[in-house]
C-alpha cells in the first residue's frame, strides 16, 4: 500500500499542470510552448536525475533518500503555488522533477533488491498501476480543483498528498 501511495503521489505531481495550461498561459502571459514547460521541466528533471538516485539507493539506506525526495518535491510545490514569476515556476517544477526519482527510482531499486521474486512481481504490478493512477490523478486534481478555486490550491493539495 505504501508503494502504491508513494508512486501515485509522485506521478500526480508530474501531470498536475497539464489540464490548466491555458489558465497558466493567461495568468503568466506566456506562449503555449512556454507554458508546456510546466510539464516538460518536471520530466527533464526526472531524466537528469534518474540514474543518480538509482545509484544512491544501491549504496545508502532508502528511508533518508525517500524522505529527502518527498520534502524537496513538496518544497517545489510550495514555491510553485506561491510564485508570480513564470521562470521561478519552471525552476520549481524542474526542482520537483529532479527529486521525483528519489521517490520512484529509489523505491523500485530497493524493492528489486529486498523482495523475493514471488512478491516482487505483485508489488511491481502495484507500482505500475500507481503510475497510471498518478498520471490520471494529476490531471484530475489540476482540472477539478482549479475551476472552483484557484490553480494554486491544486499545488497546495498535492503538498498533503506528497
């Protein structure tokens, strides 16, 4: 259950801005290409740090890595929710992306190392389904929380999920 929750929260953070791209474009006065960076920057951060966190999780205890990653992803969410500068929003989203593998990749490496094969397949199935639910959840939270409230509340709600 913890694996499912952690991975779902991670992927929810990735895709949260996707349904509100037009709103962010209007608020920050940027082009469609620029506003798409709110998703792309997170993915770039993941690409840049994925191998690094896999390396760390093979050599160090997993709990401090996950705790640090969760705190950093949450900090990036706080900055994203509070900023009025588009460049800072993109930097905060990149920061989140850099630390998402502390949650996902580190966890997968640790599971592969510690679980017996018969349990690993079930847990990794849960892991994969959590990536799908997280992607859907990010789009739903961003799309459903924005209309009645402000888009910034979507980031705040993800702080609690993270």
